[in-house]
C-alpha cells in the first residue's frame, strides 16, 4: 500500500474551503460523494485503500524493518507497536463535518480546555520504548543513533525558504530505508510538476467558476443575516479565524498566547463555523460545489490523460 499522493493533497487543500462545515451529515445523503470524484477514482491505484487495520499493519511492518536496520548498524531499537493507536484514526472521521462536530469543534482550529487536557494526558501516557536505551548512550553516541535512524538533517542551503526540502529515502537513515521497502519509489514531483500545477489551477478555477461565485453571493447574504456581513465568499469565514489565530501567536511569541484571547477566539470560531454550516446546509453548498468539482475533473482527465497515465505508471513501478 502506498502513501497518499500529492494529487490527493492538492485536491483536498484546494476544495476544503468549499466543503468544510457543509457536509450535511445530519441530512439526506448528497447525490455526489466528494470522496468518489472522477480524479480520485481514476488515480485510486496510487493511494489504495486506507482502512485502519491495514495502515497499522503496514506501520508495524515498517517498525520491524527499522529495528533490523538499526541492529545491522550496531544499535538497539524496539519497534513501536502502532496497534496502541487503534480506534484513534476513525473516531473523529466518522462524524467530521456534521452539525454535532462543528458545534463542538468549529473548523477544528482551536481546542477546548477539555480537549487540551485529554491531548496532554495522551502525550504523557505515551512511553517511547527506546527512550531508556537512548538516554544510556553518551552524547556522541546519541547523535550517531539519530543519524542512523533518521539520516543527516538537511543544511540551510538544501532547504527552500519555507523550510521544505526534497526528500531522499537514501539519505533518511533506517526510517527512509524501511519506508522505501514498504512503499517503493514515489513519483518525482519535479518530473510531474507541470501536471501538479495544472491540477492546482483547475481547483482554483473551481472556486472562481460562475456557479460557485453565484453560490457564494447567496451564502454571503445568509451570513450577513446571521450577523457576519464582512464575508464575501465561503472561504473568508474560515480564513478569518485562521488570521486571528495567527495574530494571537505572532503577538505573543516570547510570552506565549494569552489564555483569555484563545478562549475568546474559540467562542468566535464556534459561532462563525455554526453560522457557516447552517447557511451552507440551507443552500446545499456541498452538493453544488461538488458538482462543479466533478465537471472540472472530468474535463481535466480528458485534457491531461497522457500525463495522468504517466504519473500512475511511475507510481505502479515504484510499488
């Protein structure tokens, strides 16, 4: 089984603002399922089926390979048992985007004190099976251990301005080796850059299509009636919360965010997200935006079939 491709990431990022908080989980099922889009089905072989059991099995197999690799280099490594996380990946996903989920989580940006406490409890309860061994090593040995485990970290010259860098499994230590053994070679992003760029442009076109522009106008009127007159399109609502959150952290870089400011932002997020959800439901926003997405994807497949097939072929060869 392979990791989800950049194709999926591009689609998710571009269309999240069109569908979040408008999934209609408490109403009749939409005629179109965003998860069954033309491109998703066309490229399904690239990312396979992602049920929790198979994912955990893959991760555990990868951990065993890491342990063997580390032993070959003279280090002990106890494989992490990923079955301890069973159930954690599906609980939220089953109700994500429903009215209940939005009422409790908003856009999923902020956390309640209870959620923070639960997260801290989970973090504190986790015990790294390799921690004691690593702490028994000298400082020099620890550095060597992590270099063998994860590889040499990229230099500033090797990283782009945003901190990203080109991943190479051959320089990523035992973790890179194990990942490659399980997942094979990933298609080169540079080689298929033109296709990815065209795909991004296609999803941007979806957000500015006449149908979505008209829908956004109706949505904006509904939001204004709910007391939010500054939003002109659906994406503005979530973006406003993101901007407010960034401002809080940027203005408190040295002292840490003010708890009252975070509490106020969470209250605002829940209110805005629920108004967004209600207006989106009233307008059947998800169904309309998904229809636009499907039409554009169908045409994209026609226009870029050769490039898509080449990307799929590269992915298949890497398995």
